[in-house]
C-alpha cells in the first residue's frame, strides 16, 4: 500500500457545523476481498470497477478516504467481517467453512487496519481514549487553544492533516476460537464485538433463530471483564433480549452499531421498541443504517434510489428519539458498501461526503443544534470516551 499524499485528500467542504462518526463500515472486507482502494475516492473506485463482479455483487462504491475527509467523517468503526459458506450472498470473496478459517480471515482484516495506519498519516487505529483525542485534535476538537502567532513571525504554518480514526469492530464472532482467546484480540486492537451476523457458535443471528449458546454466555462475560463494547446488531430476537438482560459491562458498553427500528421495518434484523429502551437505559447508542431496504418498508433491489429520501432517515432517527425520550441514544451506522451500493442509499446520499446532509435536514426539521451534534457524532464519542481504555 503506497502512502497517500496530502493533496489527494483535499480540504473538508461539508457543512462546518457537523463532525461525523460513522459506526459501521466494512472497509477491510472490501479492500481485501474486492480489492477496493479506499485510499482513493469512491468515484475513482466506481470507474475502476465498472462492469465487474464487484458492482454486480456490492453495488456502486460509496466510501473513500477523500470522501471521509471532505465529509468531516473523522471516526469510523471498521469491521472484521466474513460470511459463513452456508450463507454466502452471491460470489463472496471472503468466506469460511470452520472457525480456523474464520480466525485466519479475521486476523488478516485486523492487520489490514494496522498496516494502513502504519503507511498512511491520514489513518489512525483507535484503541484508547488518547488515540481518540489525538484524532479529534487534528480536526480542532477538544484541543487547547494556542496563542495567536506573532505578527513578526514570517513562518507559514502547514495545513493540518485531518486523520480518520478507525475503531475495530468484529461483526460475527466465529473468528474468536474460544471466549478466553478474546484477550488476544483485545491486545491486538479489537474494541467492539458483535456475537452474530447470521448464526454463529455463540448466538442465533439474522435469519437463523436461536438464543445465546453456552459459549455465547461465556463470550459476553469475557467482553465485560475486558472492558470491551458489546454490539447487539444482528442478534436474533431471543439472543438480543437475553444479551440485554445479562451483559454486565458498564454504562456505554452496549450498542447497536447498525440497526433500525423494527416498528419501521418489521423483520428480525431490526430492534423492537423494548430493545431501544433497554439500550438507552445502558447509556448505549443505536446507529441508523442508510440502506433503503431498511428505511422504507417494501423497498426492494431494483427499486428506484429516489423513492427513499432523507425524510425516511429522519423518521428512523426521530422514532428512536421518541421511544428513548431524547436524542442521546441515536447516531449513524451507515453500513455503506456493506452489501449494497450508492444506488441503494437515499436520494440525497451519494458517498460519505454527503452524510452532513442528514444533520442539515435534522436542523431544518426542528432538531436543536445541540441534539443534531449528538446524532452526528456526540453520542458515539460519549460511548468511546467512556468505554475505551
């Protein structure tokens, strides 16, 4: 991986009001499996992928480092993800037939984030509160104000390098060979664990009902003892409710990185109001997914992008606010490039650089500026500041 240049990233042009955290991006999976070059802009990748199986299987690329920087998306949760062979969606490039293969793929994806950070000054893997603050400082957030430069100084200060911080998140825990091995993963930088995507050895998941297994309960205990964050997205309904009841991690250590209200999309992939309330009681956050199928009931592949708009995104956010009683427990978990492309995202959203439009829309709809800032980044930052070592 060649080091990216400052000139390639450009200066942010999104609304200056919103700094953004996106809590779910399958970066390593797409970079390793589909050879997407996330050092380049989404539209560059689209040109390279035109007519290939990547577009047929994954859709139009929506993410690139220049898009994140220009969109002021300064922190993302980068996933470790692969599909079990029994549930492969099309011509998937990364899948596993047993836990050993899952472990191998998972470690390779975790290493991808570390290597990217080593080679690119715009990327930093976030493993601690200090890492988080260092990233935020590159955006002028939370750092001490320096005295103005002397009028006698002729030195021209260089432009700041805006870093994108990546918090590693495992989506589906089969790469963890056994619960006690989680400590090794934590030492290597894993900070968030989702036990299921579809069903795993640890839990029932989307389209595969079942509760937590004995190993799953042991895994939850390990997540709590290590001070990691539990992600309940994709848990089956019975596993979800059991996890919400039994997880002993402290406040802010239980989230749903990318889930929408079940009241809007009535399937087992999403969260019933009871779960929304319980996550809020734990000071967690729910990240709204920006997939049209998860925003408008009945929308399907092949339907028009324009049929879903920011109005549907606002409805999902507002529903979570109404159920939980405030704007303190909702954020963005776009899942861009997570098995769907730009053609399946709302009309106003083409790439990550457009996410600021959600904040602009919320402000126009009557959300106070402070609450919009919470939705766009503040709530996720609260979780990270609480849960990171």
